[in-house]
């Protein structure tokens, strides 16, 4: 599974858990930068930025590092609905090797 596929799976999981409040989708993925759009009513008692961080924690389960960097766009209407576009830095989490397979020595 490549990084894009992993990230799409991360967003599927996020949307499964948060879909009644907020849904996320990839707008752009280039190099180590990912732009994700969040749209929904968002829980009023939760911190808005918690939604952006939840993606980060989900990504860890798929071996990805995803760090929110900045909110690029924020739109809210009077009916408790919003749309936010967030820029993330994408990286791979280091994996622990056993040494033998990596060096070919045994």
C-alpha cells in the first residue's frame, strides 16, 4: 500500500468515527505536503483543533507521520456548520529492523 492509499484509509477511519460531526477529504498531496478539507457541524464541546490532530493519531496506525502545520481556510456559517482546509506535513514513521535481514548477515 503506497502513502496515498494509506492516507485514504486513514481518512476512511476518521470519517467512520467522526462522520456525524465532520468529514475529511484529501484536496492535494504533493511531496511531503498534504492538504485536507474538513467539513461538518463539529462538536461544540470538543476543541476544533482536536479534529485536525485526530487525523495525526489515526495515521500512526498506518505507519505515517502526519503533522498539522496551519489552517489555510476557515469558513463558518450561522448554522454551526464549517469548512476548514488544513496543511499537513507527511512523513514515514521509522521502522525497527532486526539487523539480519537488513545487512544480509546471519
